[in-house]
């Protein structure tokens, strides 16, 4: 089962309903979020994650929202995070950022990393 942090689910909803050239209707986006919740293990935002995210934001100059996603991954031993908002292949304290839109991104490598 794949793992997802709660934060990216809200980001998905926001982006798909507001920032796409052809935004999804909110009901359609919500149905997709519900599908992801049913098919993935969702990791919570906890006080420990907030503190680690604040540290990561300060130490690595990450925007706080990205630092929170990184902190969820780090504290839950998630090996990689898919994001277009970080440098492809950046590695911080056991967590690798992968940009699925980068030309060098290889989805087959995700199975080897899981």
C-alpha cells in the first residue's frame, strides 16, 4: 500500500480546483481525494511533525509547507517524496525528493525504493 501525507491531499484539491488551465469541479476533486485516502495509508500531521518541520524549514531553507511534508516522511521512515516543488533527487536526512515531471524521473525506480 502506498503512503501519502495529509498535506499533499489538500494541495492536490487546491491545485486541481484552482490552478489547472481546466480546473476540476470541486465534487470531482473531492472524489479523487477520497479515492486516494481509501487506497493509501495517510500519515497524520502531529506535534512532533510540526516541530521537525520547523527545524527543517530553518536548517534547510525549505518553505514551511514543504518542510512539513518532509518531516512526515522523515518521522515515518518514508524513503521518497514525489513533488514538483523541490530539487529532483535532493536527499535530506533519509528522505529523497523526486520530481515526477523531471526528464530523469523513472517511475520504475519507485518500486526499488519502496
